[in-house]
């Protein structure tokens, strides 16, 4: 599944590059104002922080919400207390687009993540040209050389990489990169199976220097509390926010994540 999603995203990027050459996208990326200070926005605090996602669909759940106005959705997230916004730009299975990303970055003052299956420099430059402050890199979908090159390019453009992992081996790769933001995705993108306890099993391997982000398997306040008690600094949430009242849902999730995160032996 992950290989197919990545291949499709790259094919779509190649098509866009024919319409908008690399040199044009690079010019637009470099003309953007400086990216937001993501580390400050997501730094560990006395309660959990939330990255709220603009997400229309997913391969595991199908269609979730129409979201005719992504900017309005993101503005509700900002009003509800989110610390950052994630925008799914993958077209084929998630129903997103770069236009969604551009609309959101123009509408909010929070840091914005381009969430996609990024595997080429062109996609990174597109993210910055559209105003993204963060870009997602999925360790399982990239070989080590490409991962390192894309990580360096994201940094060079002033953005922050969110390095997503799903195993102890992938965590080591993220740590070797020096990642400031490390995500643990409860969903195995090769099988789409969920393991809500994966974050808790891996979190002690993440160094204190990195922001610890739990991804997927969040539908209720109890899920947020579960991740916070396991040691999450940040939780990334999509489905629960697009299928209900985002402001009220955020309030309940933030309340569930109050208090310091538990930290294990690695934090001693």
C-alpha cells in the first residue's frame, strides 16, 4: 500500500512539473517569507499539543468529509486551540491538493504541515512554495540516501521535517538524521492495520531533544489521554476533527491531555 501511494504521488508530481517547471517552483519557494518556528510552537508543555488535520478521505476509512472550504476548517482548528495544522495534499486516495495547502497557509497564523508521500525534491519545493512550514518524510517509504537528501533540502529551505516512523529500526534512522520532530504512526502504512500501543512501546527510544508525536488511532478524549500518559508531547488528529464539531472536539481533546507527559528512563 505505501509503495503504491508513494508511486502515485510521485506520478502526480511529475505531471505537475510538466505544467509548472522546477525552476518556477524553486523561485516561488525561495520568494516565500521565512517559515514559522515550528519547534517553539510544538515544544513540550504542561498539556498535550495538537496538530489538527484537514483530511477528506483515507484508504482505510474511505470518504470522511466534504470540506468545501479548507481555509475555514483550518480557521476553526486555530480557534479551537490547535498548535499546528496538517493538510493532506495527496490527490488519489485522500482527495487533497496543493490548492488546499495554499488556502490554509493564507488563512491561519499557525505552522502548517504538508502531509503527503514526499519522495522527490520537487515535492519539497512545492510545499515551501505553497507556504508550508513543515513537510512529512515517511521513513518506511524512502531509502536512506533519498531520506537524507530530502531532509537536508527541507532544512535548507527553512522548513522543519516531521520524520514519521513505525518501528524501532525506523526510529534509529530518524534519530541518526538528527530529527527534531519524530512521529510514531500507529497505522502500518503497508497493511493499514492499527496498533494504538506502538507509541508507548517506542517512546522511550526517542531522545529528549526531539518532540514526540503520536499519530493515528485518535477518535476520543481517552485516546488522547492514552497517548499523553505514554509520553506524547503532540498528537496528530484528523478523522475525529473532520467528522464532528472541530472546536468542541479540540476542547475535549486538549482537556484530556492536561498535565505533564510521562517520561521513561530515557528522560532521566
